C-alpha cells in the first residue's frame, strides 16, 4: 500500500469526541499523518472547508445541527478534488444511491470490527483509486463464489506467505501459470497489488475456507 503521508491533509468531521480522537491518534502515530483537523458540527465543517484545502474528509452523517448529506454538494463545490469517506451507523444500502451520484464510493459502517475499520480507513487514505472492492459489505462467502477452486487455493497460500515458485512446486505447475492465476485473482477482486490483496484476505478470513475438494 502506497504510504505518502506528507501529501495527506485530513479532516475528521464527527460529533463523537471518542471517534474523532481515536481516528486522529491512529492517523498521527501509526500512519504518520501530520496535517489533521477535526470538527464536531456541520457548521464547523462548512467553515473549515471554506478556508482550508483538504485531500481527504472522513465524514459522519448525523450531527446535532443537521445531516451531512445536505452539505455534500457544498463541500464538492468548494473542493471538487477532495476524497470523501462516509463513516456512519446507517446501513450502507440506504446511502448508496445518493452517494454514487456524487462520485462517493467510500462508505464504512461504524459497527464493523475495529481491525476492519482501521484497514478500510488506511486504504482510503493511502490508495485513493482502490475503491473498486466493496469489502465493507462483501463477506468471505461472496468472495469465495467469485473464485475458482484453484484461485482460492492460490489465494490461501499467498495469505500464508508462500512464494510464487513454492506455490508452483506444491501444485506441480509452472511459475508462469501461477503468475497468470494471480493476475486473474487480482482482476476479479478489483485490486492492483498483492500486499493489499493479502491484507483483505486475512481480514475476511479467506484462509479459513475449506476447498470444495476437501469438503
């Protein structure tokens, strides 16, 4: 995952102090992001957006002074290049239709496991074009049905840290065959690099799925 924290100017807009502080601590001390601002209301969000340029916005939906959906057009008008992630307790499918018309692909639900939320936020911040895989709504069984038995087998070996030449030996095929299957796996999942693919596989528990031939 590309990590260039110096280019990130992050705004966290959430009316829960613990949420803001939690994200800020991780972003600052684990991801080394230096330029972080946080606000607790829609009014503060609008005011800060008007005077400072941000690369990324993590935005709650419900605030004490209104609903952030109402100001998204205003935000995009002032800062059309900003990347927005909606961080909410609302079911994702309720927001999808509206957000897709605004080009917003990132919606993360607050009730997801902490490890998964951390991974999604980091991916949003450091891989701005990696939103093809909707892993906040996908589960391991949906991903399982996307893959052939051989692709699943290779995926699980990758998660275990087995190298291409070692996989080829174990499966008794050529290295080129493994490379081709890896590329097909990346295309199906919608990811461009193996490191991120492996991280997602671990989060979704792909390594714990049994092969059809073993059932």
